[in-house]
C-alpha cells in the first residue's frame, strides 16, 4: 500500500501539537477534546481533526483524545523515539548557544561535535564538546554516524561547507546561514533566517499601529 503524502503545512503543526500535549501531560491531564485543544492552541477543532486524520485519527467520537497516547504517537511520527546525532559548524555566539541548549537531548538530538576554522576557537569546549578544526570534519561525521549538521556560519562559507557535507552522506542540514541551500534530493534542509522573523515582527508592529490609528479615527480621536 502506497504511503499517503502529508502536506508540509500539517507537518509544520505537529511540533506545536507535541509541545502542548507535553504540557497537558505534565499537568496530569488524561483526556482532551478537539474543542478544548482548539481553545488552547487557537487552531480550529476541525483543523485539528483533519490533521490527526492524516495519521489515523487517534481519537474516539464523544470521548476525545488520550493525552499520553497522542503525545507519544506524535513523537513517534516526528522520529523522536530514536536518537539523532548532530554537529554544529560555527563556534560563534549562536553556535555556542545552540550547543548549550539542553532540551535537544530531551528530544533525542545528541550534540556530538563542533567545528570552526578560527584557530582562536579551536580547543574551546561547549558542554565538554571540544571545538575541532574544519579539516577533521569529514572523518568525524563518518566515524560518529552524524545525522544532522547545524550551520551557524557566515553566508559566504555556507554553500561550500554544505557541498562538503553532501559528500559525507549527511542526512540533514539545519541552516542558520543567511542563504538558502540547494542540495540533492534525499538530503533534508531546514533554512532558518532569524532576520526574516524580525522583519515579520516589524511588519506586524506597523500594521498594528496603523490599525490602532484607524480605530482612533473611527472613534473621532485626532
């Protein structure tokens, strides 16, 4: 039987479901309806049901969802029931901050190595992980079964580093460099542009201010 193609929009919502369900589980909530989950997440109940139906539904009419079961099932769908080894390339402020983020390990993402070309950073340790020179990159990836490479390097070097990673057989790249990477089919890339998020916030601030001005005019205020 051919596996159903799931849209990226649905996949993009799964981590948020997982996070909210984890919080409910920690609070001791055993069951929740799509309506109650809708109120918490500000997603329509029909959207929640449609999303979950892509994977079999998980619920029972009039009975709701078992929080623990749904949490575990979404974690399994996201691949969080297995371990993923990752490295960080770029030992600057962002790279070190990501390396120090303990929640990765709780999700099964194990920080194995860090690399940089700056000789002043070589030998520095981030949570007992030593920063290594770029010359050791390929051998380290192969020897340690690395699945994911995190790029926190300037735009200028990202493309050439990505090409090196492709040659090692890396399975995925989490890219914080300010350039979209094009890699062969079969290698997963998640491009994260922090400045794009700030510009989106800027737009929404401006739109909110304009909406407030219009409301004031409608109320007769000048």
